[in-house]
C-alpha cells in the first residue's frame, strides 16, 4: 500500500465549470503524477511533479493545471471543464531514488455534462 | 505507430492453462519495462518489473528481447483470480520525470 488517496472519488460537473482533484500521499515521495485513462488509450500523462513547486507538462496537458505547495498534496485543476475531459483520473507516485516504479491511487471518475 | 502496442484480446482460457502475452515498443532507447495488472474499475497495480535476463515471480515469467523490441508475460496454471487487464509499460532512457508510456492492455478471462 503506497498510501495514496484521491478526492473526490466521483464527480459530475457541468461544462465550463472549474474542477479541482486532489491527490494525497503519506510517505513523502518526491515524484507525483496525474494520468487520465480513456477507452482505446493507454494511461496518458497530464502533468507531473518532481518536488514542491516543481512541475512539468505531460503529453495531454492542455486544459489542465497543477499545483504542489506541499510534498504530500498534488492538485489537478480543470480550468473550464469540457465533455472531452470526462475520464478516469489516476494519481501516481514514484518510490525510491530512481523513481522507476509507479504506484497508483484509486482514481477519480469525472463526468462533464 | 503507437509507442507501446499490445493485442487487446480478450484471451479466454480455462483454469490451469498457460497463457502468454506479447508487447512491442517503438523506442529502442527504452530503459525500463514493467507489467501492471488492472482489475475492472480499479487502479493499475505493479505486477512485476522486467529485467534483461528475464525474471520469474511464482507463476509469472517476464522476458525482454531488446533486439526485437518486445516484452512477454507468461502466466502458468491460470487462476480465476488472474482475470484482469495486463498493461505493458515502458520508460524511455531520455526524458525527465521518470515518465512512463503505457500500452492499452490485454484482457485475460480465466474460466472454469
């Protein structure tokens, strides 16, 4: 158990509203990641963080922003939600100095109507 | 061409059977390789890392063929509880942040 929680676990929101998803870890890992998973696609990286206030874009970052003001929390914000952002969102962390292996949180199922 | 390609399946096998999945990757500089399993509506969970010399964990054996750029997973004596989607995952050598590239998964159904 990598000690990762995500909130909320389920959310329905309307197009155009801002949404923030939270990832919380209890084991002080340096690297944190946000992915989305959609049918027909593998997990796709949205943004990642390599330390407090240090973040970078992944392959599908448009329409998303992130913040990491504390080691344990990594927030993903959909600035103005669109129906194409309906997805399952997973947070992950890397353990160890090389950070190769990633461990995932339980996911947030987001529906944008 | 996708960076990581897998046969989506489903593979339907009887309990006790041996089943093998292959995965190909396009980036020859890829450095690390993994198999994850994902149950329906759950998060992916690390099954095993794949080492150059091949490695085994109980009923599971992983192999890497760098020359042909493919990875395999062999499951012996399949159990009903092995039913899941198996994700092939690759990390390229270059690029920061230990970013991983995921295949879309191969679905396994083990039946009585």
